[in-house]
């Protein structure tokens, strides 16, 4: 088992790198898509992503509880791509309103990521996980945006700690943050 975390800004090449890694690894691939098509633009983006993947890859569309859903769909799979944690956390976050208790949201996000980590630990598959780095800019002006940034940041930290290797994508160039074996 090996876990690779790919983190970076929007449109930095994260998904492309994940797909290249999976192709290089060979074998059966399960692509876990966490996006919800909430508007026409998102529907178009999802369709573009679908067309960019090899047709022999399996796809699992899962918006929450991805760990338990992956377990049910990972038979004979050597590589699992999760694209992406940013939207997974957004799917959880959107269940709340601006008055949500931060501790409640944090507990739900932590439980989601722990469920995924348990799934990873119980598998022999190579996991390639895509997520956005949301915390490099200024502090968001409103409470809701700050809460989302904090939740995604916590999820990313948990995943990076667990990952064997971590890459930061900057303008399509992968920078090694954590090497396997370190």
C-alpha cells in the first residue's frame, strides 16, 4: 500500500498528475469523483473530467462517506484516485448554515477523513488523493469562508501526515514536499 497526496491551487495540474501516476502504475483503476453538478458550469467540468479518463477505468461518484463506499467498490483494483478532497469537504460544509457550530463541522470532517484513512489502511491499493491548498492567501473576510478554510486545512493535514509522499503542484510543476520513506 502506498498513499500519494497531490495538493495545489486551482488549475495547477493536480488531476493530470494523478491520472499520469495511475497510468504509469498500470492495473485496474477506480476513480472516485466527489463533485456534485450543482450548475451548468460544474456539469460541463465534470463531463470534461470524464472524457479525460481512460474508458477502462471504473468510476465511483461519492459525495460523502467515501471510505465506506470505496470499500464496496475496490475489488480487483490496484490504484484508487480520489478527486478531490476539496469538494468532499465542501459537500459536508454545504449541509450547514452560517451559524453552524465550528466544533460540530470539525467533528464531521474529522470523522469523514478518519473513515477514509481506515479504508486506506485496510487496502493493498495505491491511493492517489487530490486536494486544493486553500490557505496560502489572505485570511478570508467572513466567518463562513474562514471555517471552510480551517476544515479543509485540517483534512489536508491529516491526509499529509498519513501519506507516504506529498507533492505540491505549482503551475503544472510537481514539487516534492514529502518523499516516500521519510
